[in-house]
């Protein structure tokens, strides 16, 4: 995961703090981004320092890499449906080979900024583009070709989404369902190294930066470790006869 420069971090911090202030003043949600994975990690530290916790990161689907930050007023529960994100599906011939770079280049050629573009999921014959709501209509009216390949754009998408890089399953046993144990098992590193990653702010659990090594982990949790990878924890338990805990999950490739 590419790290942000100090200048980039300062700009991001200013945008986040502006969003928090506007949310408080207007008593309505305020959104920033899309953010890269590195920016989302940096944002966690800023929000923790400011003592603001009524927020959500969401990218349009579960497990998105690029996410939008949403600051929510106290009276409103943060939920994905509130985010100004639209999906657009691009259909093209299976024999035409289009890549993520092809789609991103076509979008940037329209003059729109990178932070209005979320994940681009591509498979033979189909691409699903996650965009800020205000850009989705514009893209649909402007894009007829990606490179030399004709495409047909329609709003929304059908399940399942293009698989992207897919998953690599794993299973193991751990001493207990604590965050440091789970990180150590997922990364195949020592518990001491895992603890340092957690305590340094390098771990997101369910999209939230957690710095307590003893934090409990449960079935279905999403785990992100800075520079190491992203995981879905499918099942924690049951206990073995020796009192250890079974763990199974998937790593994003």
C-alpha cells in the first residue's frame, strides 16, 4: 500500500476536519472522497485524535478498497445507504480485452478527479464502476468507447460483482479470539510482531482503527493490515479439545 506524503496527509486532514465541522454545524451527513486505502488509514488516526467516532467508511460494496468517508450527526445512524455513491456497468464484447488501467484512463480523460472514482471491477465483457453520485450521469453521457473498444453504459449492477483478484482461503487455530492472535495467524507472523502492528495503528477491524491487542474479533469481521493485506474472517470457533480456537477466513489476493 502506497504511503501518503506529509503534504498529502495535511490536505487530507484539513478536508476531514472541515467535514466534521460542517456535519456538526448543519446537523447532516458530510462526505469526503473516495479515499485510497492509505488515506483511509491516515484518516483513522486524525479522527481518533479529534475524538470523533460517529462515522463510516463505505465504497459501494462490502470489501471495497477505495472508500468514502462519511461524518454523521449524533441523531443519525451511519449507514451505507446514505452515501452518494452510484455504480455504472459497462458492457463490451468478451473478445475485447480491457483492463483497470484502460477504464481509469478513459475517466481521467474526461477531466474528473481521482477522488470521484471508487473501485473499478473488470471481467471479460463487463466492468462495474463505482463513482460519486454527481459524476455517474456525466460519465454515462460522455463515455462511448474505452480506448478503441465500444462500450454501453447503464446505471447499477447485477450480482455477483466481477471477482477482481479473488480470495485465498486459510484456516488455522489460535490461542484466543483476540485481535493480536488473529493478526498473527492471518499474516503468519509472531504474536509480538502482530501486537506492534496493532499498537502502531496499522490495523482496521470492520473499517475502524483498533489499537487494543485484546480487542475481541467475531465471525464476519473484515480485517485490514497496512501494507500486508485485507481479510474476511468467516468463522471463529469452535474450541478444540485442547482449548484453542479454530479460525477460518479468506485473504484478498
